[in-house]
């Protein structure tokens, strides 16, 4: 319905912004998040790349604190890929520079 489309979109799990206000994620979104970040479902290399991509997205949108946190999580994955680890360290340093640390 044209009159209630915004309300309908807000009730859809992919477009609901309630999590920003502290609401729990819908089961669908929680499941997707678990698949992306679960160490049981991903290798350390896959996790590191996922966190790096998240950090890059946040950096691009000037969310430097979230970017630095994503890069840190990528390093915690303990990937054996030296290139990815180097990118995570360098990108985290750039994010921290913008934060002012």
C-alpha cells in the first residue's frame, strides 16, 4: 500500500533500524550475522576478510570507531594470511589517526 510503505519496510527484518535503539535483532538477522561471523562456519582467513570488509565500509562512511573495531576483530581471528593481517593493521592505524588516538 502506498500510504503505509514506510511502516511495512520498517517491519521487514532487512530494513528495520530498531537495533540502533537497543532492540534485539530479528531471528533472521541474527542467523545471518551468526553465519557471517561464526568461527564454526568460517575459517580464520574468511573471518579476517569479513571484518576487513566491514571496516572498509565503515571507514568509507567516516565511522572511524566502528572501522577500528572491525579491523581489531579481524586481527583477533588470527588469520595466517600475512597480506590480510598487514591490511588490517594499516587500516586500523588509519582509522585511529582519524579518531585522534
